[in-house]
C-alpha cells in the first residue's frame, strides 16, 4: 500500500526466504534480510537500505513472534525471545534512523502493537508485555520527537488473517471470533490503510496515539 502511494519501500525479514522472494518478484519491493532483535544487524541493515534507497523518512516496526504458554511453564528463553523481537526491535530500528530524521526535521514512525497488549491474554504474559511496551515506547518517543517534525504512532490490530493467527487451533479460533462484534477476522489491508494514512505529510498533527483496529473486540 505504501508503494502504491508512491514511496520507495524496503522490506526486512528474518525467516521465510520463499515468501520474501515472491514479494520481490510480484511487487519489485527491495528485500533485505536481518534479525531486528540484533542491534548491530539493524545498524548494518539500515546503512545498506540508505545506501540503495536514500534516507529513511518512514519506519514501520512490524516484527512479532509468539511463544505462548502460561507463566508458570514459561522458560527464560521464551520470555527473552519475545521481548527482544517484539519490543527490543523498536529500539534497534529507531536508533539508527532517529538522528537523521531529527536533522531533516521530518519523520514518520509507526509501531505495530496488538489488542492483546491493551487487554492481556491468557498464556501470553511475554507477548502482552511486549506489545504493551510498544505503546509506552511510542508515547515517550513521540514526546521526544514532536518538535523535530517527527510523529510516532501505534496501530494495535486485533486478530487478522496472518500466518501467526492461522496457527491457532480451530476451537480456539471459534471462541475468538465469537468475541469480535463485526463477526470476522481483520485483513492486512485494514491495518495497512491506517499505516499509510499516518505516513502522510498531512498526518503531522497526530502523534503519540494508538489506533485500535480490532473489529470492536476491545474498546479503550
């Protein structure tokens, strides 16, 4: 959707070589591979993107993994992996671009949270904590960056048609659907439209906000 709006887009991934190859072949979007949980990899990766496409003016932080289990069974690795990818990646990706945005007096950062970071979810203390942290990170960076023409916002999707949600058991998915007032899962486009809006120059008066896109499942 950002590409259709006329932006030069780079996509970053860590796993799924075939899907990445197909995205590039179908769209022409430049693809880069690194682990956003690794700060040094992010520094090198951002430098590679900027050398090919120019300065990063818009950053969408959309990395997310789950390692679901109740806390009394959760391992240290399950906790650390989720926090490093879902929350640590925000620092790792924002830090290499924020100075350039401040110098140019313009930037758009959109962080993807989750309905479960707003309301909590059984078996997801790690995931819910990471996504709640995304909201706090967004507000703090928004305050730091506003006078430099940089907006920082969060989009908190509900359950959408993604590979992560497709892995949920059928009986669990049926119970989830029963709690969504609009009666369906979200589509990636439902989230993308909000991201594309927040990336526009005309969205400059909106910062530090969290946009819920969850079909009415949770209203805050």
